[in-house]
C-alpha cells in the first residue's frame, strides 16, 4: 500500500478540478495547470477532494499511485499559493539585478552573465545579494533556480558562489605549510 497514495488531496478554497479521461485540470487564483496520468491509476474528483486509486495490483500501478497523487497535490498548491526558491550570492563583487526580463549577474567573470527568465516564472532581486524565483510549476521553479546556481556553485574553501537560502556548505581547511 502506498502511504502517500492513500491520502486524498484536499483542494484549497478557490481551487477547482475537473477530470477528462486521464487528464486532470486544476484552476485557481494563480492560473491553470494540468497533468496527464498513466493508465495505471484512476483519478476521481468529489467536491473539493481528489482521490487517486491504482488499477490492479501490478508493481507499476503501485509506483504510479503515489507519484500521481503527489503531482495532483503539487498542482493544487501551485495554483493556490505558488512555489518559491530563494538564492543568496556570497563573494566580493557578486551581485544580481533585474533588467526587464533579464537577470544580470556579476559573478567574478570578465563579463556579466545575462540570464533570460523563461515564461511563467517570476524572478526578483530584492537585494543585490538575493534572488527569488517564483512560479506555479514546482519543477520549472526548481530548474530555473538550479540553472542560476550552476553559473557559480558554492565552493568549499571560502564559500563563495550562489547557494540556496539556508543551504549549508561543508567547508574544507586550506593547505598547511
């Protein structure tokens, strides 16, 4: 039995869901998202509760059960609250600023890095050393944050680079004489 799959998904106030075939569409104040489930699960909507049930006892049906339930829960969270990732820049001269739809990053290279923000994602820079990535698609928000972080991942000796807020960087001791 899937412990996650057994739990029904409660839709928050202002969020509606509709199922057509294997596709569930969730509408909320922040937008509309949909997910197409495999034929191994059955999705049903009853009022403001969405349930996911496996079709049969096969291993694949049980695998898809919990994953599909989590995907539906993420759709509901995305269209009601949205998802957010916060990044911090640490290093001398490292800074970020938004210019239109482009994030300009000064990361110690001989040139500034221009990062084009994809559609559906909002990137803000409240301070020069902070970047906030927001959107309704959890996978896309995480991927954009990872792409920004990849320009200068934190290094273990001084801790310089772009890190997630609250991320612990394991520090190494330098060379000894």
